[in-house]
């Protein structure tokens, strides 16, 4: 992959950053023990401890994802993007499958993820204004 001189490729970053490698490997180990993809199948049983609220949630959830001003396909892409923003591995698994079932391409899915990443990154950066205001007030 050719990049401008001032940009690193992912493989450049990984090879130059052993901390990245350590964190990645450690995170992967945690996922194997903490996040169990099989638990997603148990989501429907969430009402076991509080049926009334679960019923209300699932009714609302079903209404939200029903065809409306947005198609079910569009809503699924939005859900996939939001899943990445809130970093919910169960949601990512569910909506990756759902968007594929609804005919979305891998390119559309990745573009939706990039939209979410841009919004999340922008939200972090705009808070820099708060830091700048505080720094300026303390420097006076």
C-alpha cells in the first residue's frame, strides 16, 4: 500500500509499536473469556428477572425497527454504525448478520462504521474547545 511519507500503514504501526501488539493480544484474551457470542442467543430471556420491563422494551424495540420513514435496511445500517460507537460486541455481531441478510454490501457496512467513527472522533475533538476555554481562563 502506498501512502504519503507522513502516514503509516496499519502494518507499519503494528510492527513499530509493541505496546499495540501487547494490548491487542491482551484484549483478545479478555474477549475469549469475558464476551461469549453464545450469550447473544440468550437476549430474549432478559425478562426472566423483570418480565414487565422486558416486554415493554421488546415492544418498543420492535416498533423502532419496523418499516417507517426509513427502510428496515437503512435502520440496520444505522444500528450497525451505532453498535460500533457504543462498542457493543453483541450488537456488532447481530447487526453484521442483519445488514448482510438485508442485502447490504461489505463496502456499505464499512462506510457506515466510518461515519460512526468520524462522528465519535469529532465529538472528542470538539470537547477540545472546552479544554482550550479552561486553559485560557487559568492562564489569565
